[in-house]
C-alpha cells in the first residue's frame, strides 16, 4: 500500500486475478490476508474494499487482518481453510509464489491446495535468488515451537 493506505499496482494485479478466478467459480469465497496497516486500514481491509467496488458480494470475502508477514499469512489463512473449505487456490505475485506456495503447502496437512494462479509480471531489479534464502528463513520461523499452537492438528516434523 502507499502512504495513504491505497493499494499499489502489484496488489491490484493480484486482485484482478482473484476477480478473474472468482468469475470462473462463483461458489468460491475469497480470503484476503494482511494485518499491516497504514492510516488505520489493513492490507486485508484495503483488498476487501477493492473487491467490493468490483462487485464481489460482501459475504464472499473473508478478512484475515492479524498477519504481519508471509508466514503468518499462511498460518492464519490455513486456519480459516481448515474450518471452512475443501480446497483452495493460492493467488499471489510471481516473485512471491514460490515462497508462499511452500509455506502454505507446509501447513496443508489435508491436501486442500490444488492449484496456483500468479500475477504474471516480473519486478525489475527484484532479487529472485534471495527467495531461496527467504524460504529457508520463513520455514524455520514457521516450524518454531510457538507456531505449533497456531494450527490445531498439524504434525510438526
């Protein structure tokens, strides 16, 4: 988000893919995830407002506004998935897909993640090689003992 709490281009690109996926599966629900806030608007709230402006019914949007990073996005979103859904589609940016997919799959103990859709643009000057380091760091964080209580029923390796 920018300094005014408005979504930036990449986030809007992901939401456009979400809108496209929803139009193909109108029985679906959408989880928007992100608790970081600017001007008292969380990332999840900003995404929800954008989706509402684009005619997604309010009851189809689930707001997860506690997470502060990708690890927590996965933890809190999969907690919702476990309770309510049989399958999920993960939508994120191409620069973020590998890490997000690995983290979500790590928590996908009921095999609900079955497909991915990415926002197909590459960031200029993005250090894609750094993603492997971030994946390793985030997996360690995810596996920390204090996350064991976050997802009921998860079998830690």
